[in-house]
C-alpha cells in the first residue's frame, strides 16, 4: 500500500492511477490525515449475475428472446401507413401562398 500527499498525487497522478490499476491501494493524505483511497474497481465475475441483481433492484428490465414469429413481425414492419391526399410539399406551397 502506498501513501501520497495531495501535491505529490497531483504532480504524478498517472503513476498513481497506474499503480491502482495494477492492484495497489494508494492512500491519499491531506496534511498527514488520510482523506481518500485510490483503488481499481472490482470487476464482476459474471455479467448475468450482475444484471439479475440490477433487475431485482428495479434498475433495469431484462429483455427476452423473440420467437421466430415475433422477429418476422418486427422486421417486416415498414412504419405507419401513408396518408392519401395532399403531399407535404403541396401543403407547404399552399401555406406559403396564404402568407404572401
């Protein structure tokens, strides 16, 4: 475990971040008092377990696999039906004529 003052940390931040990334714990002091600890984040060993925990806490909703029928329906959708009648360009032309 390394201990470093604020000024030294500021001047050599990348070296201390590198040490933390490599598994070392760096304690940061301010006037001799420990005020922070620099450590590497814990990596989840199983992503599915983490996602399940998040879902249990209501932080996300897990998706599900689509059936072949659902996939076909989803991928065949082409958007809302087109309206028949005046085009948007014609409508804009009419509106512009009214303002002249």
